C-alpha cells in the first residue's frame, strides 16, 4: 500500500508558481501600512467613545 502523498501530487503543488507568490506577498506588504492606519483610526474612535461615556457619569466637584 502506497501513501497518497507519495503517489499523487496535489492541485496546489501542480499550480504553484513562486513568481506569482512573490508578487502577491509584495502587494500584501504594500497594503499593510494602509490597514494599520485604518486600524489605528478605529482604535482612537473607540477610545474617544469610551472616554465620553465614562465622563458623562462623572459629577464635577470642587474642593476648598
């Protein structure tokens, strides 16, 4: 009995093209900075909403 991995190559291995793979990786790296920037903007918006919600419940007091 012969294992399937040895006898048959997978479709993924048949189609594999390292040039296309490198090209896709470069495109992903190019878009990574934009994704990080969007995530940072969303993070700041969430922080501001949380602070606004918290500060709405705080009663201002003055001490002499």
